C-alpha cells in the first residue's frame, strides 16, 4: 500500500478522534437533554410515557454519556485523588460542568482509541508500508496525542475564558460603579451585571449571588470566584473589595479606582499587541507574501530568459 495513502488515513483518523474528543469535552453546557426534548413538545402532543421521551433522545445522550459515567465511577477508585483534584481545578478554570471522573475516563478512552487505531493502520492494514521503527514511533506518537489532546483542549478553553473575562471586567466595573453610586448595594449591583450581560464574568457573579443566598459569606464567595478564574485582575479586584468591606471604606470609591486601573491596563494591553503586530507579520510576509510577489514579478522574465537560451541552443 502507498505510504502516503496510509499516512492520509492516519491523519483522517486522528482528525475524527479529535472531533469526538472536542464533542466530549464540550459536554459541559449545564443543559438538561430531557428538558430540551420536553420543550420540543410544547406545541405537540404530550408523550405518553417517560420511556417514549428517553427513546427520543440522541444516541449520545441515551447511550454514550451514561456509559462514560458508569466507567468513570469504576476508574475513580483506581485514580489518585491528587490527579482528580488537578483535573477538577482545570475544569473549573475552563468553566465546564463535566465532573473530573468523566473527563479522566474520556481521556483514557481517547488514548486507547488512538493507540489501537494507529496499531491497526501501521501493523495490521499496512504492515509493510513503513519500517518497524517508524511504525512503532507513529503508534507511540498517536497514543501520546490521544493522551494529551483532551487536556490541551481544556487549556485552550481556559485561555479563551480568561481572555473574555479580562475584556469584560472594565465594562463590568463601570456598571458596578454606576449602580453603587446610584444607591444600590454591592450585591444588588452584581445582580444587575448578571441580568444585563451573558458572558463568563456575569455567570461568575450570578454564582456568587447564589452562594450568598445559600449562606456563604461575601468574603469566601468572592475568593472562591477568584480561584475559579485565576485571573490576576480579578484577584486584585476581589482583594480590594474584601479590604474595603473589612475597613469600612466607601465601596463606590474603591470601585471607581478599580475601574480606572482596569481601563488603563486594557489600553496598555492594546498598545502591547499593536507593538507585537509587526513582529508577528514577518513570518507570513517572508514565507507567503514575498514569494508570491517574486513569482509575479520575476516569473515572466525567467520564462523569457529560458526561452531565449533554448532558441540560441537550437541555432
């Protein structure tokens, strides 16, 4: 079998597995599939039984995810607690609702799937397409990709979430300043942010309000929010709010100072990225734009040069 064809099959298989991992990792929206399915029956006839509703669910919600959760309960007993805590912390930073055991099980399944797929391609389907050492290296490489791919997706989501929080924080502080100076309390001001916006920061404020309603102190709720985000700007903001609450300082003044500082930091980040743009443009200009310009400008002259040389050789 052609080695290039085998390599294409391996790349396609890796892409399919990566897509499955991405779908599995995204199983974190906090949604209830049963409630979504019930909402579809609002304008239709009400189902006759719960079994009919369950059978109307997708194959993933009905079979795959329950199977993963059952396997997760088994693997949890053999997994070190520290590793589960680290995974749980990463999941919290990403803003996901998937439990650590299910994610760890998904990671193991993807590793096994990638390893078995690579073994079938390089050792069973096309055993003579590559030398033994290369086939072994490819098999180990795809297995390692399957092990690290889920956590890489989670870290990518953590980075996107932190960036969105950093961008939304100055505007949220401005709204908090307006609400507090208008006479609202700090908790009610957070409630206004939660009502007006639909982003990660507003959701975090909403969780703080729910924790306050359940009896947790404001200091603990805000500190837990900063821990779940791991954003330096949010940590600074929470520390200032806690200190103002302890010392009895005016909350409006503290919020206005924090809002001014966050706007300055946002302007500095924008200037930093603007200064980095010329450096980042060097690689595409050298390897993509300049070669195209050379082909357009020098291509016709090279063709004429070779044509004249061939004509002189004939005569």
